């Protein structure tokens, strides 16, 4: 009986041990996590952010002055972003400062409908097969949550475990991955969908705080959808296996916690503030993170090598740690355990700093820099664009290891190590452009924003010194600068290319007078006329309207050189004799008016926003009448012998105490050329609508047109008035 009992006990123990081993092995199999597939979102092409678009957005902010524009220019030039990134429609439509809640939801829905649907189609996984859903969008937390929005849109199961993360910043994707991994740990043979994006539409900063303006230049629209599984049978279909994941958060430190902070500025504008403590916090967080990750991923030989150097430096004070030839202490060689690096493309400076810290080379950081150039900083999803770049280039081979490293507000540093287990040859979002990257060296070193952005600094100088909405197309500098007592001004109507060409001795005298007059000023502004002829350039495609250049014919030139004015006026009339109208913006005594010469009726319509006394420009009227008589005599029967001057009564008047005459003249020119063939009903409706607008609302299109003109005709080497004059760009050298 006793032997039988012992045999039974032995059988029970064997069965228990076998069951235990089977359970341990099953849990071990299910504790391995695989990347089944992933998709990076590519928005539609009509949301691309071109250089011209960036220019229009920048110039729309009327609060910015010279220092802010110079700062923005430096950020844009050094950002490393190209012209192929994307932004929300609210920005393209000019509503960046007043987005609606629906704008944010529409931006997310477009991403969900395209990227997540594509992921399901490519992987063969049905939405109802998903067991865990993790969504991270830092700056948008609607109710119901975005996770619930996805469950509804794709008809997922009622028992799906959904998690919605916000406020995690650019490091949220790996945090979501960690959360999904932990959720799968209690759910054998399951699937997790990790969705990462950022809502740019409601996150635009409209203020002037430099620490909060950088996000407008760096962040772009994008997103990623990732399928993670712990199902052993799907290992053969998986692309990569997750080996290690380390999360570090140093938010207990006050400086680290506030170095990337969403807050209000002094004017009540909300934005993300990036403080000067951010680099220090990033270095500390990365050091603590790698201290935990390195022993798990690097071979023992590399760890022993570094440990030997460290011990020798501590024990042998007279024999310090060996120094390399370039003067730096030896570092850990990460390449002994990692072949590829997915670095967060937060900016060119961020990538270069990580490259230096980890001892990487240009090939290692190329994927991050090219992702930044093509897509910009898409926040948490950026890492997956970097991975997609390496996959599209065919660099990921079976057995290779790829390290993902990212940072986020808090301050957090996250890292994970993947091992390639299957075929990785999809080009994904890079399909139509991968062969264009990296670009040729001559174009890769030139930021596409640099040349065209210079105009916005020049433009901002005009607006800041004029302290109003004065249009740069008309004499803005002189019109408003006279109230700034520590800044002098050289009148471009007195000293310009035309006068210098015909009367150099007068220019010499006038320049000397200006310098003596302003010798006690801190600055002297000299907007030299280098052949822009802005109005004529803009109007050249309107063939029935002529134009008299106000830099050649104006009050100053008439006063000192009347014979030249007479000759020039006659040339203009002969040149435009076949036109229906000739527009003549005339400047006298710090004031602008517009004379509209109707050739077929021999009538001059006077558009004056101040109803100034006609005696102030009687000499011009007399000269124009004299030239007209000569002109009409030579073309007998075509024109009346005398001009009929008529003042228009229904012309818009500028508010008292303002100096907006230049704007009104410019707007009258624009409306005359664009609405001259419109019906009376359309013109009346436009007039009624126009009068309801504030001066700022009326004249904003003029400012945008000027910026566009500079970019097309002056900054662009192919432009009609392109110039390489260094004086134009001297303000960008710092």
C-alpha cells in the first residue's frame, strides 16, 4: 500500500511540475511582443505648406515686430524643414488664430479614416480583432475621447480595452507602446492598436513670446498607427520584435517639469513654452535612461571595455582616463549592440546634439534629418516616419537591431530596442519620394525658407517703424517714421536710382544734408529704390490700364527738375495712349493721392482720402495740363484739348489722426484693376462690404501681396527685379 501511495504522489508531483513548466513556457511565449505592421499618415497634397504659404501666415500676425521676425527667420532657417510638410486647413484658410473645435476633430478624422483603415487593409486584421486600443494626442482631449471616436468609426468590439493619453508630448508613442505591452501581458494571443498623432489646428500660438513661438515653425501634421501582438502564431508575419523598453521621467525636478510647458503669456495667448533649461533636462533624462538601457542591449565586451576605463580613472589619479586624439574622453560604442537609430526629429539642433552625445556618424542620423526635411516634426508619430525611411531605403535586414529614442514634456526620455524578424521592404509614406532623399549636397545645405524669408524681416521693419498698418507699396517709411525721434530717415523719393542716374550732383548734396540733419540719431533708415516699381510690376498683366511711376514723377522732382518731369510725363502719355486708363499715384508733402486719367474722356478723377486742398498740388495740375495739350495736339481728333479734373466724393476717407493715405491709394489701384469690368450691382455690394471692415481688415491683403511680390520678383533669382545687393539682406546676418 505504501509503494502505491508513493507512486501516486510521484505522479501528481510530475503532473504539477509539467503543468507549471507548460504555464511558464506559455507565459514566456505570450510575453514576447511583435510589431505586426505600421502605417504613417500622408495628408492630401492640398494641405502642403509651401514657402509662399509660410510667408502669408507669418505676415498675417500684426503683433510681430522686428525682433520677433528676426527670431522667426533664424528658427525657420535652422529648423531643417523643407517645403513638403503638411498643416491643417484652418491655417491654410487664414483662421490659425481662431480655430474651431470642429477643425481639430476634422484634422483627427482625416488621419483616422486614412491611416488606420490602411493599416487594417495591409495587415489583414479586422477592427473587431483588436483587443487593446491606445491613443495619444497631447493637445486635444475631447469628450467622448478620441479612443471612443475610433471605436465608433471602425465598429470595434464592446470589450475592447481603450486608453486615451494626453499631455505626454513628443515621447507619447513609446509610452503608449509600453502601456499596450502591459495590457497585452494579461491578455494572451491578443492584438493592440497604438495610434499616435498631434492636433495642430487648436495649438497655434498667436502671441509674441519667443519661447512660445518656436512650435509654430517646427510642428506639422502627421500621425502613425501601429499593430502590436503577443500571439506566437503571428511571429512569422511580424516585421520586428520588441526586446527592451525603458521609460524615464524626471518631473520631480522643477526645472525639468517646466522646461516644456503649456501656459498663457502676458497677453492671454496660450502656447507651449520651451525654456532655456530644456537642453539640460534632456541630457539628464537621456543619461538616466541609457544607464538602464545600455546593460540590456550592449555586449559584455563593450561594457567591460568601458568599465576598465572608468575604474582606471578612479583608482589611478596620476593616470587619468585615456583621452582620444581629438581631446574627448572615450565613450560607449553603441554600434556594438545597435545597427540603426530612430531618433526623434524634433529639430536639426536636437538631432545633432544626440548625434554628438552618442558618438554617431552622418549615416546614423540621416533618417531623422530626412524625416524632418520631408515631414517636419509630427510630434509623437515622428519616430515611425524615421523607421519607415530606413525600411523604404532597404536598410533593415533580418537580425538587425534598431534603437528608438525620444523626448517629451515632463521631462521624459523613452527608448526601446527592436529586432528585425521579417521582411521589411515596404516604402509606405515615402513611396513617391524616397529616391529624392537625401538631396544633392548643394541643395541639402540650403534651407528652402532662407532666401524667401528675408523679405518678411524687411517687411516687419517697415511695419514696426511705421507703427501702423501702412502699406510698404507706398511711402510707408516716411509717412509714419517721423514720430520716432531717435530714428532718422532718408526720403527714397529724393534719393533713388532714377535721380542718381540723371542728377548725381543733386543726390550727393541731398545725402550730405540728410546725414548732417540726423547726426544725433541712433539709426538712419534709407529705403533705396532698386527698381521695384511695385505697382507697375503687379499691373503689367492688365493690358488696358497704364501706370505712371511715382518715383519718377512726384512733388520733389517737380520742384527741382520741372523740365525732366515734363519730358517724363509726355513719354508716359505717349507710351500708354492706347490704354483706357492711366493710374498716377502722386506724392506731395507727406501725402498720397491717386489720379485716374481716363483717356477716352480726357478726364482726371481725383481720389483723395483726406480731401486735401487742391492748391497744395496746383503745380502738378498745371504741368499735367501743359503736357496734355502738347500730347493732344500731336494726336489730332483723338483727345480733347483740355483735361477735366474731377474730385470723387464717394472715396473712402481715412480716420482722423491716422496716416493711411498710402494704403488707400494702393487699395484704390487694386480695386480699380480687379473690378473695372464688374457690374454696378457687384461693385456696390463690394463697396458696402468693404466699408464695414476695419483698416486692418482692409489692408491686410495689400501686405500679403507685397510679400508675394518680393518673393516672386526680388528674392527669386528668376524674378524681374532680382538683386544681389547685400544692403537688402544686411539685417539677416546676425
